[in-house]
C-alpha cells in the first residue's frame, strides 16, 4: 500500500485520512479546539445533510421563477403599475436571494463540521 504525497495527505479531509497519516500529522492538525484527538468521522452523514439542505436552493430558484411570472401577469393586467410591480418584485427577489445565501452557508457548515 502506497501513501499519497505529503501535500495531499495534509490537505485531505480528516475522515479520508488513514490512521498512519493522522498519527504523522502535526499536533495542531490532529487536535481539535478542546485538545481532543480527532475520532472517526462519518463523512457520508455530513454530505447527506449538505445535500438535503441544498434542496432549499432549488426552492429559491423556483420562487424567483414564480415571482417573475407573477410580474409578467401583473404587468399584462395593469400596465400602469409597471414600476410599482417591478419594485415589489425586486424586494421579493432580494429576500429569496438572502434565503439562498443562508441555506448555502448552513449547507457548508453541515458539510465541513466535525
């Protein structure tokens, strides 16, 4: 069994490291904030949690599509309110984009947390 180069060994996720590589890593990498050594991490669970959280980004995309569809319908029904409807659409899009950013941050936390 061969080991990867040193750069690859130190930059891989703790869950993917072999026991020999974890022992040979520096003490700062091998210890957590509280000084406890890293234990076995179930990497599949974090990826699954991240994937489930990313489903909400698809919901945000669908919401933006419905928002602009409603804008087109509203402008077709009442062209005189075009500016007001567009302002409300941009406000709603801002809320949806904020939600998407928060979901991506939470998914990243789920993916890279121990």
